[in-house]
C-alpha cells in the first residue's frame, strides 16, 4: 500500500510516493500554510485587529480566490500558524500588490516582525500529511 508523504520517516511503512508540490483538493483548491510571529506583548492586540479584519481587505481576499483563511497563535512561543485555501498561486501572490494589503501590512508592522517594505516576516510550510474523508 503506497504511503503519500514528502519525507522518509523512520518506521514509516509502505512504499513512499512523493507528492506533487501544489496541494490541491478534489475541487482544485490549493492548501497553503505559513509561519509568522507576533511580539510577546502584542497577542491581545493582534487578535483585536483581526476581529474582524477590514471589510475592504476581506473583499480583496475573496476577489483573489481565497476560500478559507485561519491564523492560530501559540502563546508560549509567539508563533503564528496560517492556513489558507486558494484558487491559484498567482491570485494569492497578487494580493500583496493591492493597496489594501499594503495598508494592512503597515498597520500590523508595529506588533509583529516585518520586512523593510512592511511585509510580515513569514516562512512557507510544507505539507507532510493531509487527510480528507471521501
């Protein structure tokens, strides 16, 4: 029985079959995950600023094919884990060039690590397991 995974793990039974790079579900949605962080004393402010996000930003996410978007906080490490389902990589990448996204990044830079152009410091995560009931 083939085991679909990206890493060869000790004790992983079966034949390892590498996955495609993009993670599509049965409907063609791409699953993406990333890690970021928030400054230690800014957890509550980070949550407040997302409850809710600006309507204009939400509309832009929808226009760019975002189906679902969640961010989780690990308060012990200040790490944020983001999970998003998008229609296409190009649409996802294009969000960063919108005016509302740039304004959001400037708004958030005082409470989380950011690059010189205001983009938050993030690292893409690689999916190593996914399960969907049929």
